[in-house]
């Protein structure tokens, strides 16, 4: 996964200053940060909607902005698809005409292909006001794709839709990236949304990138946990489906190295269950209990052995980073941790219900 986007800019808006020096990989990158930290400003600078005070931006080795050399390629020529927080469809045009508005003559993605992938054929004759929020977002995404972009920017793409519609849109984004190899930057203040799309995150705080990398590495740093905690921290990992027992709705999942195996239930899945398919699994740290030995006679199906690597304590609670074949972050009270004498290097068991898992 090579670097596709290179940014070195400084941008001042009143008292707010955005300073970004970063190379972005070519897959899907999640940009997380609390409100007011510069996420949308960063996307607008990349798109050319606002102009940095200093620095340069290159997309696919092409310089689109260079303050020193007075180069600033206009928005319309940057070949960037931008999905805004609101869909920005033309209300007086049908869905088909909205889609065609973005269509380029040399588009590498055809209209019929986009219609099929996004499942919007039944909407083509409707006006935007006759469509749901999730349907309009899919149409806006389709219009962005038909512009034949080299890069997709998505600013809070799920903010205007409910939880069920989010779960419907996420697989479309994953499929689009996989099929067309279009790099994406996805901004959100909702960690589960980002983690359902990608393992690679950038943490933006006070106008600067405080950390970037794979999520499993980011959660090993206490400073990063402080930034992410407001969104509700999750564990996230990629697993394979290797058994599905339809009679009792039990699904067995394992990691690619076979060192981590868990049980799930079919109702936790947001996608079709297929053997050997890859799925994204999310679970909250507070939904994981800890024991010093296996526990018999309880309903918790998952009892995973592991070793504590780190302990972070704050405000009466402790986070334990556990190596269980996958990195697991476990949250318990500080009183419980002290009572159990939990310290780095100790072997424990992580216990959780199958219903606590969310699977994409």
C-alpha cells in the first residue's frame, strides 16, 4: 500500500491554525478527531476549496498546490470526488440527471455499473425529495464516482443517516475501494464507523496530526486513548468465517494466523455469512470481563487466554492491553484491577458474550 497523497501545509482561519505534514496510503484512511479540530478544513484544502497559507500538496505524484511556486490547480481540475456532510443533490433534477451531471466522457466507471453497485436503479426517475437520506447519500456517492476521480473525500458520510442505513452504506464503500482502487479519506467523529471501513487511522487534534497508523498500534499508546475516548473506544480486528451452524445460529471466527478464535451469533452480522469470507469484528473494551482462570457454568461463550502487555489507569478505571493472538483492550475498574493484582506480564482470560460483537 504505497503513499498516494503527500501534504505539507499551514493554514490559518482566524485564531485556528492547521499544520499538516503527512503522507497518506492508497487504500482507505480514516481521519478521526473531536469536533472543531480541522478535519473538514483539511479535506477542503486537499480539494482546493480553501487555499493554505504555506506549503504544498501532491496527489499521485502530481503537484496540485505549491505556495512557493505559485501553483494552485482549480477544484474542477483536481479530479477529486467529494461527498459532503449533506448530499448536495440538485432538487429539481431526477436522480438519473443528478448522476449524469457528474459523468465524464472518459469516465473509467460506467453509469450502469455505478447504478448496479449502489443498488439505485429503482430511484432513477425520482426526485431527491422522494428518496430517503441513505438513498440520497448513495446517489451523491455515485455522482462523485462518475466524475472519474483519482481520490474520494468523504466528510461525515453517515452523519445524516440512521444506524441501519449506515450499515447498508459501509459495504458499498468497501466494495468501491476494492473494485476501482480509488483511495479514500473518510472523516468522522464516530470511531465505529471508521473502524468498519479501515484499520488505518489518522488522529487529528488541535489542528495537528497527533498519531497515524494501524489501529491496533494506536491503542497501545495512552495519549491516543485520551483523544479517542470521547467517541467510545472499540476493539477492531479482521477475522475469517470458518464454520456456520445454522441450527443454532453460531458462527465460528478465527484470525488469519489461527491464533485467535471466537464464537459469534448470526444476528451480529451486518453482511451475508459465507465460509472463508473476511469480516470486521468490533467489541467495546467495557464488554470484556477478566478472570485469572477459565470459568465454568456461565453463559459467556468466549473465554480467550492472553497476556497483559500494558496497563493504563485514569478516573477510577483501568485499560489493560492484552495479547490474545489479537490485541484486545479491556476496561475494568481500578478497584477490580488492584484486587486481582493485574499487572503487565500476567496471564489472564478475556470473557465476553457473543451478542457483544458487531460484525461487518
